C-alpha cells in the first residue's frame, strides 16, 4: 500500500533520460521551497501560501526514489543518447504492471507536476529527433492532459506538465537565443509549458563537456541577469502549474462532496463515502500548507460524524441515517461467528462432563463455583477468537 504523502509537501516528478538532472540540481534545490503562492479559493477570499515544500522525485518512484535505469551519463563527447528505449521500457512497465491506486483518493500520493528534462544541442537535433521524443513523452507520460476533460474522476490526481530544456556549454544551442517551442498553445492566455536553463561552463565536470566547440558562433551570450531571469521564469512556472493542479483537485473534490451531500435523503446513502471525500479535500489543503482550511474540513467531519452516530443510536430520522453507517464490519461479523462456535463447543463439553458426574454433583453440595464456568468459558472463547 502506498504511504500517505507528507504534510505540507507536494511531489514534483521528473523524467531525466539524458542524465542532466545532476547538472540542474545545484541551481534548482537552493531555490526551494517555493514561496509566495496565491490561490483564489472557490468558497472564500484569496489564499496565500508563504512556503510550499516540494519533493523532487524521479519518474516512477513513490516515497523513496529508485533506479529505473533511465539515468545516462552525458560524458560521451557530446553525443545525444536516445530516449526511445526508455520510453518503450516505461510504457511497457505501465501497461504490464500498472501502479496500484489507493482506494481512498485522499491517501494517494501523486505528483502535482511532471517535468521532462531535455538536452538538445542544436536545431537539427531538435527537428530530427528531440521534437518527436517530447511528443511521445507527453502522450505516454501525461495521460491526464487529455483524460481530465472527459474523465473527471481522474482530477482527484490532477497534474500539470513542463518540458525543461537544459543547455550544455560548448554546444550550438549555447550560442543561440532561447529556442522557440511548438508545444505551447497559440491561444492568448494559454499556460506556458516550456522553460530553458543554461548551465555555466564552470558548473559542468570537464569530462562531461562536449569537446567540439561550434566553429561559427552567433554572437549571443547570456549575461548573469539573463541567467537569473531564466531561473525565476522556471520557478514562476512551477508555482503556477502546481497551483493549477491543486485547483483542479479541489474543484473535483468539492463537486463530489456537493453531489454526495445532496443524496443524503436517498436510500443507501453512506456516510463513509462522504467522509472519505471530505478527508481527501482536507488533506489536499494540508499538503499545500493551507492548514486553517484543512482544520475547517476536519471540524465539519467531526460534527457530522457525531450527528450521524447520535441519530443512528437513538433511531431518529431513520429515513436518512438507517444506512449512513454500517452496523458491523465483515471482520467483526466473522469474529463473532467464530466466538459463537467456540462457545457452543465449550457448552457441549460441559454437558458431557456433567453427565459423567456422580449424583452428588447433580445435587450441587452447596458448591457455587460451577455457575461461574459458563462466563469463564465465554471469556476464554472470545480471547481465542481474537487471537
């Protein structure tokens, strides 16, 4: 079973087929956690999140990162390794062994943002290979981008995606202005899913630098201000995309909760299903640091549960509470039946012992300890049934 996600922390999952995350991490990690996020609540004023902790996890990992064989070294004289095999391996893994989904939405730990880290050294490499690879990754690794419009249940685990181009020194791409992408929507106000970070020559191990420097540089040179602006652009996009995912999740939970709440008077209405959805929403607030909103949800659950138990115990309002809570669980039923069987066997043994007793035993001889035996047997039987 997957472990619940940590309090006040969201997961950002990255896919690193070219092995350049190790070059990106020294500049990225010090810029975390994310700060100064603002989210417009659907049922109240603007919410501010001062600090949002982010867990960076390799693609396919859960609580602990594991090596899926996707990491490759870039110290190969500038050659660009293909990610086709990685895509096929990952696609096959997902098809044959799909990830187990926790039956309680609020306890699933799923990424709010998925990032493809791309190395592309020049325009020719992009046109001939990388562009298609990016398209395949979007198609294979981000099914939510199409499913979320038709399958609203998937929005409990809604996520956004980002393609991050990492530029290596001594490449043609390093001498050119930021590459334009054809993966963003052309519509006005559309979400930008592309970012670019240039790695400084002093930040790359010597044995990992391409040996062939472009013979005809374009004259473009990124300044320190340009580099810092690129990092700020990346952090802004991460904040925006994570909040977009969070908003989709909250909207889905609120819609489901409203639907279940409107069904209270219907036969078969079950408080447990309603409870799971409310708890999932509260845990979502908790994951992004909106603790006060989470506490409101937990308080509402506490009051609602107390009312349901009171009504069901007193028999009041039976039309709505008769099936709100189960009278017993399957586990409790099986334990009771097991105990009942053991008690019956014990009583049968006692009857046989009494029949073999002398007539004096039937008279009792004033001995009152025999009357306590059935209670003792019951206690022993219950203990054995639980064990």
